[in-house]
């Protein structure tokens, strides 16, 4: 039952383009006690159908710059191969720590962005 709930939560967030896979990894590792390698690899399988659905919708709405997407995709594939090789060679605990640092950096960036946005709104009033 948790798998269904986690899939719905992560899929909804993915569909909005906000990194549902990151949430899925957290849910799988914290609440289902999957080790970091398994949670991250499971996320990769989850990513395929959810990204296809989001791509179809965004293509119909003309929200994708195909020229930019092609370049990013090509180099993303290269980066994914490199990242998978590195992750496979890492200890689970190290991988978990790097993932935590990554999430922390994202959180700090988002908080800073909200703070800047808030300051701009204050200046306008």
C-alpha cells in the first residue's frame, strides 16, 4: 500500500517538474528501509514512465525547447553513465551522505530564492 501512495506523491511532483524522484528516494530509504543504492536505482525505473507522460503533455503545450533539450539530453546521458559508475563503486553510507548534501544544497537554494522573492515584494509595497 505504501508503494501506491509513494508512487502517487512522487508522480505528482514529477509531473510538475520539481524532482519527484528525489522525494521518492527519501520515501523509499526512510519509510521502506531500502538501502541507498536500491532506492536510487528504483527511482531510475520510476523516472522512465513518469518522464514520458510529462514530456507528452509539455510537448502538446509547446513548453519544451527541443534544440536545448537535445543538447542537454545528450550530455545528460553521458553524465548518467559516469554517475552510475561512480555510485556503483561507492559505499552505501557515502552515497547516502552525498545525497543528503545534495538535498541540503537544494533546500538552501530554494530558501534563498524565496527570501529574494520576498524582499522584491516588500520593495514593491
